[in-house]
């Protein structure tokens, strides 16, 4: 189990690990203007992966989350989905930044 804030910078995407344990990880992720997340499926060794993403700050243009299948999508702000089963992506952020709080739950 890990508490605290650890920053990871990949390009201009800023990821902060807020909490880490065997089954639950919580991240804050900020995506800059011009960034996009290419279509992908998250790979895990075993079990099931659920992600609950809360969009704290939407970009002024672009940055739309697209997933083959959401468990739910609440007003384009809160998404629950299975990233280990369904392809997902974020369209190019045309103007502004996108900032999310992400909860990743792994089950056995």
C-alpha cells in the first residue's frame, strides 16, 4: 500500500499517483493541448480491471473519451468501463487541457 504523491512525466502528460495498493490505484492525470490517447486495450496479468474516471476539467475543444462499451457514462464527466476488455481512446485536445481523477480497481 502506498500513500502520497509521486509524479511521473511522459512527454507533457502529467500523472500523479495519489494512492496505490494491490487492488486499487488512484491517479490524477493532466493531458495538455495537442495530446491524444490512441485506441488501445489495457493489458493485465490476471483478473478484471475496472476504471472509474472523473473528468475534473474538460478542454475547450476536443479531448473526447471514446470507448467501445461503457458500463455507464454520466454527462460526459464520469465514466465506468472495462479497459481490459474494450478498446478506448481520447480524441486530440484541440484547445485547453483535460484533467482526470482515475480510480483503477483490479479484481481476482
